């Protein structure tokens, strides 16, 4: 097996073993392209969302948070161009009847499964269709949204009427999107149900072809997107920018930059930044017959704003973080188990997730050295409560021996483990703090513990 495939398998298996991510509907054999997040996956995802919301909504005074519905009037998708054009080229093998996305095939002439010939290329619309209400006919058709963006465009007028913002201003939302992908693959990378974090940033339209004011906003948002990848701890060397050439951009975009990431299966799109011009607002104005123009008090002009859109896939973010954080190394006895003597102790292989403390599901784990000594447990509980008051993402663990507990915390990326041992109780000699990445431990006085952890 190729090394990178092996790495992906290790990540998928760690995610299941440690309660990050499970296959959707697993006990029924799964449902392709769906993934369920367990307790640690939810914590990781929520930490990413929190950092995103902070950078793009809370820390700014020009972006409005939003939360629109997943089901929308079908005209939204007619206006946006998704009913007519949100399709991938599909081919079916005449022999084995397996179906493929044509643009993802290395050899577009023959079936990769049986070598058979393909039938005609069909355009396959990726939106999930459903019916709203008790009658299933053409009038009740609706779609699960394939992007969160449109929920913001159709609420543009509501924001104008409620808040009277001056341009430029943005709307931001985090939410589910659905695409009936022909070939879901690479774990969370291409799934059929996923989450997006998107901003529609409305700006004044260019006065003429030489007016490049929009580029200033585009560059600013590009900078912010890059800064976000640093917030979540991604290795900057693995993040690349790609100018998407003419002919390869989405139908609404005049300029697109993709942020690509070095995933284990190759350099692939992580995020997109697109200049959507006035395409969406004009389409919705035309289809809904509602005026979606903006009156600029300063210039006394009325116009339809243009839009720059930073779009982030949340699940791809989770996958980028996990594949960047996955590490294997060898530690000597003392670093895996303080009860062991470092001298002569065998080196031990371990797996650890080098997650930044800002996104790790737990920041601190507290243990009693032994699980069957009430005096140790009582003291460890006391210290656990003390830390948890200041650092809520703290966990208590007395399951199995201490070596196993360290390995478990390493695998879920907990940066610090605090252990209460006999020296704590008998000599009042503080507790040990173990650093996840080096495996090194230091002894620290109890009354300095919380301050030190907060500092880290
Ligand atoms: N509103 C613009 C838009 O939706 P997109 O490039 O189609 O643009 C934006 O999608 C982001 O959503 C992508 O950069 C990716 O992170 C994520 N994404 C798209 N399709 C996905 C899928 N099938 N599974 C997981 N994430 C996906």
C-alpha cells in the first residue's frame, strides 16, 4: 500500500477508535459520503467554528452573523444558476454499469473497473431534490442547499432594512450544505453532506474597467483567510494559493483564488475566494422582482453592490488539521510512564496528534497515578475541579494504567497531562505536568499549576 494511503487509513482508524468521526449509518453498512462526528470530533469542529466566528464576525464591525434555512424556495436555485448548471459530467460503463465523474478519470476512454466502453456523457445535477408539504408534484419541489451563500443573498435586503449598513459590509454564516457527489471519496474531503463557513462581502461596484478598488478588498480577505489557517495551527508550508484560470472558474466568478492544502492524497482545494461581481443580487432581483439595489448616501447613487466571497469547507478543515497533526515517534519509558525507570526502559512507539491548544478537544487531562488508591483519586479530583473552573476543556482520566492514559491523551492531542502521585500527597511536593510533544515531565507546585497552564 502506498505510504499516503496508509497514512489516511491510520487517520480514519484513529478517528473511529478515539471517538472523533464514525462512518454515517455504520450499523447498516453505512451511507456513502456521510460521516458522523463523535464527542471529540464535535469539540474539534466547534473550536474551529469559534475561531472562525471570532476572526470574521466578532473581531470586525462590518460583518453580520447569519443563519438561514437549508430548505429554500426552488426559485432561489433557478435564479442562482444551480438548477440549470450545477452539474458534473457523468459517464456509465456499458459493460459493468458503474458510473464515474468524467473529469476525475485518468483515462476517459475506458472503465477503470472492467475496461468496458462508456456510453454518452450526461450532465448530472448535484442538488438533492425533495418535496415540501403533502403533495408531491412539480409545485412542491425544493432542494437541500448546495452552498450556504444563497441564504445570505436572499436576505441582503433584510440586513439593509434592519441595520442600514454602509458599504463595504459582509454577511457570514456557518451551516450544512449538501451535494449528491457522483464519487464521494477521501474520507471527509468529498462528502455528500458537509459544513461550510462563508462570507458574502458587499462592496461598491467598479466605476469603470480601470477602477480596481475591488482588488483591495479581495487582497484583504485573502490575507484574512491565510491568517485563519495560522489560527488553527496549519503548517504554512502546506498551504498554497492557486489563481484559477479563465474557463475553470464557477459561472458566477470573475476571479478565484483557491487555497490548496497538501493532503496525504495530494495537493487539493481547501478553500476558495471568489469575486462574484453583482451576479447573484441581479439574478435574485430579476427572478423575485424585488429591488435589491443599494442607495449610497455619500454619492447619492443607487446601484447593485458587487460581492467578494471567502468560502471555507469545515470538514476539509478538520481533515487538513488531522493529517497535519498526525505524528508517530518513539519515547523512552519515563516519558510514557513515570512509574517506570528511564534506565534501560525500552523505547516505545506512539502516535500523537500535534494539535494547537486552541483547537485541541481537551487542553488538559488530570490523572491519579493509580486508580485503586482513594487518597490519590480524591486529590486528583480536587485538582481537576480547580483547573476545570479556569479551563473548561479539561478531562479526568483514571481508566487503565497510567502509560495507557498517556497514550490515549497523546492520540487525541491533549497538550498537557497533570498527574497526582504519592509525592503530591506524602511530601506536598506538587504534581507533574507532562508535555505531549516532548513527553517530558516537570514537577510544579500546586498553587502555581493553574497559572502555568493558562500561560501555556
Ligand atoms: N459558495 C461557494 C462555494 O460553495 P465551492 O468551491 O463549491 O464554492 C466551497 O465550495 C468549499 O466547500 C470548498 O472549498 C470546500 O472546502 C467545501 N466543499 C465543497 N464541496 C465539498 C464536498 N463535497 N465535501 C466536503 N467539502 C466540500
